[in-house]
């Protein structure tokens, strides 16, 4: 058995010792930095999604015989 290090490819190591921040951390940092703009976009997305669900529910409603 050879005693290789855990990482199989040393060329993928970055020049700095700290790993790159994750996408979640970057998204949270951007949301904090942009503040109300992010909240406005989030509320637009939520309203659009709820509207879409309501339209699909209205179009797919069952017709009851009278």
C-alpha cells in the first residue's frame, strides 16, 4: 500500500490556504448587502408563484353536474 495524501490531484488546490466560499454563503452575503432589493425580488417571486398556482388550480377545477 502506498501512502498517498487524501486528495488525488494536487493541481486542484488553490493558491490560498482558505477554501472558496460556498454558493450559499455568497448568496447570503449578497442578500445582506443588497437589502431591500433582494426582499422585493423575493416577494415578487412569491407572489408570482402563488398566482401561478391559483391559475393552474382555477384552470384544472372539476366541473360538477347540476
